[in-house]
C-alpha cells in the first residue's frame, strides 16, 4: 500500500528565465517503492497532521506546513551544482488512527535510512519526531 500521496506538480517551481535554476527543478517526485533502488540522497516527506497537536491543546496549523514549506523551498536557488539527489515522496496519507499513521511513518523512516537516504520531514507535530528518530536509531544499532 502506498502510504504517501504524491506532491502536486504545481509546487515544483521552474524559473521562466534561462540560467536561473531553482531547487524545484532538481527535486524528483518518486513513490516509496522507487526509493528502494534510488541513489542515496535527501528524501522529503510531509506530515500534514494536526491531531497530535490538537490532543495536547497546542496551536494548530502544521497540517498546512508541508506544502507551504515546499512552495517556498522549491523557489530557492540550489547554490551549487554537485548537490546530492533530492527526492519528494509526498505527504503521508491521513487515514486511520494517529498511532497507525505514526507506525507508517516509522516504517517509512526505517526503510529510508536502511537504503542510505537522509530524511527531511516537513510539518506535523512534535509527535512525528519519534517515528523519524526511532527509524534512524533502528539502523544504527550496531554502529557506535
């Protein structure tokens, strides 16, 4: 099952001027399955979820964060030509319970780190830090 919804192509900014490259031009939109054989790089995932924040009586709004961040990030200039690959796997599907979504996020993070990727999480509450860090630590058990 696909746990992520692909990012809207409208967010991948391309400058109308020649020789004016932007990050959005070099980011590759991929599925989770495609990452298993992709060259290691940075993987952007979005967590458009306010439920954990709501449960803790926090300020809502991080559900809008992933696409808002992408909109600004993809307009920036890369600054260098030898940048590692950047993949965008999309936003986590907001289906099932919060616990189930976090389990999906943990599985995704664990798989990404096992393939040598680096995870860049966008949006979500602090409750999504746990699956991201736990996935990282699962891949570091035997390393110092």
